[in-house]
């Protein structure tokens, strides 16, 4: 038995991300507490974690005993001040709202262990700004997980202005203990992943707009030439071009000209071609499946 069962990790927010993060800690043997103000969210999270564990057993990735032990170590709680009492780690993953996040970490810091560390899973808010309300901002860090957490290996650790070396080192160790690979990024717009992905998707749309190659061939280039699991246009259809556009606008305003959104993306969003969720984006979808040969053709005549 490793020492993880002596370490209390509290995940606040039992939505999409909190569910996956709680699973990762429970299966690694930590005392895991999942907190949410909504009973429905907690119930849904518990069912999803049970399902992930069941399919892990079916696929031979975890034993039945390990799956039972994971559920045994998981506690659900609605009251943060109760759930976070004496916690060694608190990972905040409530809705993307600055004031809500500040309220959560302030309550958590009042009741957790004196040398405990608080992390936020925010995608875009400032780690430095959230930490500013804490008496010990040096023990605060960003832990940016990826969806679905049980499949994605990466955690981007976001270093705020005050995060200490010790906090970064301890958080890297924690990632290893749950089988994740971490990278460390100084707080900056788009971190590494969103910034690279936004630029690639934007450039792919410029090529489509200019008629450089067909949509299918642009995607095939990245899949077959660079071993990407998905092409940039397929990925944009999955993420949603409206989401892509808002990320690009933010990066354009903070990082400059190279992130100026491609006019074709702006037109697509105006036309309601948002991607899979609206039934058409760069490709057409029927019953959730892509229609072969449906890649958008842009006529210039
Ligand atoms: N969805 C993604 O792919 C993704 C990826 C990386 C990071 N993130 C970030 O993770 C965070 C959560 O995203 P999500 O997609 O899981 O959201 P979600 O909407 O699925 O879940 C948010 C949960 O937080 C709960 N909540 C809200 N206020 C609360 C409070 N004060 N106390 C306790 N619980 C509270 C809600 O009831 C809900 O269950 C956001 O900051 C988001 O930017 C999301």
C-alpha cells in the first residue's frame, strides 16, 4: 500500500471536469472528497465514476478490487467547509466565474491543513488574480486538466506570480501519483495548448478560404503527415467554431496580430455553421455522423 490513502484531496465542482479529476484521485488511492452545491451534479458524478470504473474492469485496465476500493475512498459532500476540513489539497473546478472561484478558495483556505495547497482548473482566468485574495498565495497554482480526464495524460501546471518553487514541485509529484504528465507554464493567455491549437486551426481555415487544398486534404495532411489523431478542421467542428472564435478574439486582443480570426470563421459563425453541435460546420453531419465528401468548398468567382 502506498501512502496516498493518508492524503486528503478535495475536488470542488462535480461537473464534467470535477468528475474526471475525482475518478483519477480515487483510483490512485487518495482520500477523495467531491464537493458540489448541487445534489444532481453529485449524483451524476457518482454514476459517471462508477461507469468509468466498470468499463475499466471490463477492459482489464483495473481489477474489481481496485474499482471497489476507489468507490470506497470517495466521499460526496455539499458543504465545502465540512468537506475541505484538514485537506492537504483542494482542487477547484467550479463553473468558469471569477467571483465563484474566489469564494470557493477563500472558504477552503480557512479550513484546510495549514500547509495545504490549492489548485484551480480554470481554462482562462488569471491564476495570479484568483490567488490575490489568499493569505498564502505562494501555495496556489493552476492545474489545467483535459477532457476526458481519464483518457488524457496531460496536466498544464500554471504558475501564478506568487506560486512558489515548492508548490510547483509538490504539484508535479502529485500529477505523477495519479499517472499524469505535467508541464509547467508561466501564466499567459492560452497557455501552451490553446495557443498552439488556435493558431493551427486558424491557419487551416485560411488555407481553406484561399483554396490551397480541400478540407479533407488539409485534415489528412495533419493526420497522416504528423500523426495528429484528428485534423484541425475536424477538431474545430468538434470544439465548435463559436468557441474557437471567442478564443481567437481573446488571443488576438492579448497576443497580437497573428491571432486575428480568419474571416471564414467569422462568416461560418454568422451563418450558424458551428460544427457537430449544429449539424454542419466545415463538414455536414447526419445522425451525428460525418457525411463523406461534404467538406466546405469556398468559391471565389
Ligand atoms: N469542459 C472542459 O473541457 C474544461 C477543460 C479544462 C478546464 N475546464 C475548466 O474547469 C472548470 C469546470 O468546468 P466544467 O466543464 O467541469 O463545468 P460544469 O459546468 O460541467 O461543472 C461545474 C460544476 O460546478 C458546480 N458549482 C458551481 N458553483 C459552485 C460552488 N460555489 N461550490 C461548489 N460547486 C459549484 C456546479 O454545480 C457544477 O456541477 C471551469 O473553470 C472550466 O473552465 C473545463
